[in-house]
C-alpha cells in the first residue's frame, strides 16, 4: 500500500495521527540553565555567600553605556563591575566575572553562589566553565521573572537615578572614572535602611564573621 493511498483511507475513515516534535539541540550546546538557589530559602549570613549580577544601561551625552554589576546580597556591596559603551558587549560580564573570581581567591574557605537571570552570556559556557574550580555555584532566575533577582533590579533603578540626580555623572570627566567614583561612594559612604543605616563597608566591619 502506497503512502498516498494509506493517507486517503485514513482521511475517509476519520483517522488522525499525532507525532511528537523534538527540538533539535546540537551536541555540546554552550548554553545551560541552572536551578534557582534563592528559592530554597537560603539563609544568607556571611559575606560572599550569594552574589547577584545584572546589567543596566544608560546614556551620557548621547552615548550609550552598559554597566554590569556584581553585588554581595549579604551587605549590598558592589564587589565587581564593568562598563562599556558597546551595545551587547559580552566582555562587561566576563571582565566583572574575572574580578569576582580574583576576590573569591582571597577567601578560598567560603562557598559562593552566583545568581543571575537567564541571559545568553550568563548561560554561556565561557561564563560558567571556570566557576567550579573556585568553589562558585550557579543560580538562575526563572525565565521572564525579574522578581527572582529583585535586589539587583532595585539597585539598578537606584543607581541610574543617583548617578545623575545626586552624584551628577555628566561626562565632563571620563564616564568610567565617574561611575567608579560613584560605586566607591555607594560602598563606603551611602547608608542603607536595610543595613541598619550603615554603609555596606560599615556593615561588613561590624557584622562579618571572624573566621
């Protein structure tokens, strides 16, 4: 029986077939999604236990900038950052990650969790392949759920407001220097309600465990 004849017979009898479609995935795909460790009710009680990362964008004098931040959720300290005026520059993520790894090397006794969204760079092999070597575990927000990284979403909003309205980043000096100066201010001179009106640095000095 030919395939066309079989199709005609099935159509006449009202017989329909169903088939499952599989999405092709190349072997060795460089992208990976990780579980959301923040949803496990993790108790963050020491520095570097959980670092969150995200990217925010802004304009200075008509020039587009992307700022990638890495923030310690224990005391809201920005422990690494990278800035680029190139749209979609993956090196801002990787440069900031390099700085974070260098910081982790100073505390080999600590286990660190790095939380982010499911962006292409955050899920890439290049971003994640070195982390297990330094005792860094990965955590990711659920797809399309910004509230899973609420702390970083809030910080991004505050920073973009403050660097223009309060800190007056104008571009008169190199923007990289102005942003670095703001982050120093954020870590050392800006008290936060969630930190008992201490700065991130003061909170760390007062409450960090004495290992």
